[in-house]
C-alpha cells in the first residue's frame, strides 16, 4: 500500500476542508420577537451578524463587529453569542456560567448564571434542579439550603438519568461532560415529570479503551445495554414530583429505547399544569399510545393508540420530534397516522381519542409538523411532493386549516424546500423551556413567517423569508457558495427488481469526465430503513460530510451512485413496510443490482465489471452483504462499523425493523437471515472492514466476529481499526477517509 496521501483535489474535498469551502448554504434565524430575527452569515472576512425586519425584509448590521472585536480581551473566551435586543449594539456573550454584555463599545461582566450546564432552571427562575449520586436535589436561585427530593437511588436505579444505551454514554464520559436531569418542569414551576431508570439486571457490555487520554494502560467502561431478544430491558418508572410538598406521585412504567421518551420530546404538560401527556411505546414499536396522567394523583388513561402488525411511527425520521400536538385548551389533539396508506395528520378529540377529521390527505407524506396556530386554527408543515410528481422526495412547505380545508403549498416552485429543522438537545430544551411548544427555529414565534432554504440538484441553497398568510417572498437572505468546483449530480430514475416500482437516486460523474473513458461505479449505500441515502439537492447543509466524501471519490476517477430502494421511508406506507422482517436484503440491495444495467443504458462509460460498494453502520452491513450475496456484481466492498450481527446489537433497531426474535426448536432464529458471518465462504472480491475501537453504537466485536468467520473460511480481506474513534468520529477521521479512498482507487484499478 502507498503512503496516506491523496491528490490535492481529493484532499480539498475531505469533510473538514470541504466544510470550510462552503458558506451560507442555509440560514438559521434567531427570533427576538415576531417582528425581528438575527442570523449569522459567513462573509469573506469572517462571520457577520445581521438583523432582519420581518415586515420589510430590510437587513442591517446587528452590532459594530469591529468594536466588539476590539473590546474582547485575550482572556475573554466565549462559546455562545446571543443578540438579546433589536437595539443596535446590545449583545450577550456566555461561556459556561460566565456572562457579559456588549453595548456602546463596552464589554461588561454580568452576574453568573444561577445554574450550570448540568442543572435545570425552573420556568419562574426560582429553582435549580440537579442530580447528586443518582438522586434529585433542589436549591433556590437566590441562595439558601439545598433540599433533597428523592432518596431511593441505588446503582443502576437512578433518578432522571439518560439510559446507558443512548449510544453516547462513553463519549460523554470521555469528554468530562454531565447531562442535566432528565425532568420536565410544569409551566407553573410547581412540579416536575421525570422517572427513576431501572437498569438493574440489564446485560453488562464491557468496552476497553486501549489508548486512554489520561494514561497508558487500558481503561474499562461498562454499559447496561439490552441486546436483541434479551428478557430484561431498561425501564422508566415515571413519577410526578411536587417540589413544594416533596410528594412523589408514581405514574406508569414505560420502555426506554436508545433514549427516554422525555429526551425524545415525547412529553407535554397541559397549559394549566394539571395534566401531563406522554407517549408510551411497546417493545417492538407495534403500538404507540398517548397517555394522560393526572398531576395530583398520577392516575393515567390511554387517550389514543396507533397499532400495526409491523411498526408504528410518529415521525418518518427515526428519533425526530413526534408529529403530535396536544391542544388541551380546546380538548383537541393533532395525531400522526398512516391509516390511509400515507403519513398524514388527524384532528382528534382529546377526551375520547376519536378522530374528528383528517386534516391532510393525498399520495404524499407529512414529513414534519412545524407549528400550530391555535388562534387562526391553522398548521404549518413540511410535506413530500407525491408519487405522481417527477421526484416524490422533494419537500414543500404547506399550510392547512384544522378543519381540513384551505390546504396551500407555500413553496410550489421546483426544488427541495425546507426550513431549519433544528434538533435541540435536552440541555437546550431545558434552558429554553420549550419542550411543550414548537422547537423549529425556522418559524417565527407566532407562526406568521418562515425562513426557507430552496435547493436544487444543480445548485446550492438559497435562503429567503416567506410570509405564511399569502406565501409572499419578503426578502432574499443568502445564496449558498462553495469555493471549490463541484461534480454536479444527475437525478436518476430506475425500476426496482420487481420491474414496476420507480426508484430515485443521484449519480455523480468525475468532475473531469471524458465520455471516451471508462469509469468504475461506486454504490454508496445506507439501507435505512429509518432514513433515505440520496440527498435531495446538490449541496444540502445537513448532509455536507456525505457530499464531501462523494466529491472526493469523484476526484479520484469514480462515478458514485446513491439509490433509495424499496423499504425506505418518505413514500407510501406499503413501500416502507417492505423492509420489515427483510433486513437480510438491506434496503433492497436487489433493487441496486437491477438498477446497474438500466444506468449503463445510454451511459457506455460506466464499467459494470468494476462496481464497488461502500457503507457505514447499517450501510456497513449492507456493503458486506452486497459482496457476499452478489459476488458476480460487486467486486470491491468497504464495510465500516457494520451491524453484521443483529443479535449482538442494541435491541431497539433490529427489533423494530426485523421484528421479535423468535427461537425455533432446531436452534435457529428469526434473525439468522440477517447475519453476515455465515456467508463468509462466499467472498470472492476485495473487502475492507473498518471500525473504531471505542464505538458504543455498533460494538467493535461485531466486525471482529465477521473477521473471524472470514479467517476460518480461508478468505483474504483487509482490516482497518482506529484507536479512540467512536461511531461518528471513525467516518469523520480524515486519516481513515484517506486510507479508504486510496484503498478503493487501488481495488477498482483506477490509474
């Protein structure tokens, strides 16, 4: 093998460098009120901060940037900048609990915040909630004695704790971070809704850090992580705690998945603080119920339940904020359901759970519920384009009345249109106390305006301000830029292996494309089933790292394909349900195999004798699967952090998509067909397996199990392990990416 050096054009397109070359691909508004917001733009000389008048669209400098730079002292390091008023020059800076204001050219220290990042402030700002040795404690912000709220914590049975199987527990510990208590304050600050997490008896998973940051000897971490089919699971014993009386009022016990329901924003207090609403999931995600608990007694009742023989979803994006809103002031509920075959919104009676009317309908899905305007009785949402359009994955921003009338598309022009869908962390939810409201920074507080980013297959995003009442384009804000020349993708449409179902994807040619040359094809896969792989535009801000890797591969002389086969989301319910119990054909790789000859028709430069496949995580499972099941098609495979064995994985993902683990009398199980190791003897081409040794999502042992099977089968393969890399950092490690790209170029015989 050669040294880990890429040609300069590819090196410039590795994710970190590529991100520096891209500017203003989207705009994140920070609303001061309904009439004004500010945002940060990347100017040629550095960041700039602009105020926008919503009525006129006029932009102005938010403060004197040069004066602030001059006022900052060498020892003043801030991590957050917040413009707190439309008055020019009033800026807030913060770092941890330290705060300053900048105004009239002067930087002034303020009193430290009354709480730390690992604590929770009550809405009335009188109380600070914190954890100590697994129990909950309270102290007044004005000073005074601390008060203990709970005294029943014990090892693996702690209050307001994030589950070990959150997939980031070790990463958080290695960074020396502490999470705030997982507890939701009532609007009147009198109660909290929380849980005591029971991880006792849950499988113990050891993780060895071979190269610890604080020494030379190995360091052992232990996680409580239930595998597929395990009998004992982590459970949340929910409770309401009255902070005035200290009463602990038990509520129902519920499953936790990777994280708790509270962390997934699946709990809401009523406006009068008398009730709390929360979503209960059964083990296999075949039923989701909206529960209501009385704040005084803890008595619960089921409001509405959605069931399916396969799986139920409350947002087509796995783990995203639920498309559910409790309108308790009018005893109504907006519910998300695929009852008619597509993902739509329904208005229900909160007392009976009965459906009053279907709000949205059509051959397209509701992707994201942005906000509900209870005054105007309208909701704002993101939708797919529909099966009869050129591209069903292109998103549109729409308005509809709660009575099911007045449906309008605010962004009807060609392209993908989306507001910023910022996923807030638990600490930010607590800080802003907005867990019961819309957390969509793209939408104004009153729902009257939305900042939209429109992007196409051939161009970066353009951001603009839209008025919801009439769809008027009030102001153009920014145009996305990339300082590097790009390989422009082509949107492709093919038929699935059934010969009938249309599929969509992206195909990139090398930037220096010569139609007289022959190019290998790299199939860059992620099979879902919880997401799609193909980007919806040429340079989406939220998928920049993926685009960077693809662009780097094209610079080395590869054509790159992303394709969304059957069994993936954002189309019909029937299309998505095909994945269930079928992870042995992940993302319908059979559809990819059927697509290659179709793509070559009219593209004689595609060399179908040199097809490679690459993927990470579930994509790593699919990449290995591809070369093992279709050795006559795939000649080269890169499989990183592959989930090759579902029975050695966090039970949440395999049990939802493959179903319950059934053990048959002959010793086989219903998940055997997903395992890659039994297929090791079928390897014919070149295979690179990669993993970070601190991956707590897909454990390194899963890749080593496949490696051992390949060894026993007498097969040659390459193995790349990276010390101290976890699930995310392995694929963002520039050294790793260089090594993979060079390996691919050699394996695909690119000269």
